[in-house]
C-alpha cells in the first residue's frame, strides 16, 4: 500500500470546534436581526391597517348621527312642543323633528320623532321615546363622544361655543354642532396596541329656528 505524503495530509485539515461555534453564533446574530426587522415591519403594517379600520368605523357612526341631527326642527307646520332641541350637553343631545311629515313633531302619536344620542362610557346609543327603544351604534370600542354647540355666525369672527350643558334659553339659538367621536381599533396584534383615533364632523341645522 502506498502512503500519502505527509504534506498532503496536512493540507486536508477541517474546521475546528471554535471556528464552528463562531460561525454559528454569527449566523444566529444575523438571523435575529432579520427577524427583528421583519417583526417591526409587520407590527407597523398591522397598526396602520387597524388605524384605517378605526377611521372608517368612526366615520360611519358619525355619519349616522350627523344625518339625523341635521333634521332637528324639520319643517313642522306648528312649532315642536318644547323646541327642536330639548337638551344638549357635551356627551348627549335630545331633539325632535317631523319625520313622518304629519305637520307636527314630538306628539305622543308621532313615531320615532324624539331622538336622543348619548355616550354611556363605552358605546354611542340612540334612544327614541315612541316606541321606547335604545339601539347601540358602536361595539364597546368608543372611548369618547363630544358635542360642541355654536350659535349662528353674524360677523367675520367665528362664534364662541356654548358652555355645556347648553342653557335652556340658548337651545333655540344653536345653529351648528360639531360632533367628535373617539374609537379604539377593534382588531390589533396581541403584541401591538393600536392607539384610539378621533374623527369629527359638523352638522348645520338647516331647519332649526325657523
């Protein structure tokens, strides 16, 4: 049997245990960095998606409230008993209008014409007097609802908002209401807490005071 030269044997050395451990450590370090960047990007994308969903959700609820609040004092042949707006505070408003075009509003026989929108701490609710029903417009994710009331603008300077609750003597003078709703995202990553979003819309009371 022919023996290999000793020089050839020396050139066939493998990796040492130390070299293997160092290379494995470097590989794990690189993988951990890549994973951290991927996780951060994933959380950012999910956070943006949750915020967009919350914005759309808040706008949908606000649109429902604003469309009905605009009807306060809608073309009754005779004035609404007690006025178009009967109560107004920072978190609640009660108003009435001639929904069925009967020529009156707020009577016992008028159905769904006395409306109250209210914030109970977690939800925005809509309550009617006849029939006596309460419906929930949010899904336990509302954190704030604020009504701000303004009189008619009569000069170049924007009018000052009424203090809350609005005095009974000023209810008939309300011409504009800004409604702000804050909701928390409904779907979030377990390791990512999306912050609440606030949306606002303004209702001009076209029929109020006439």
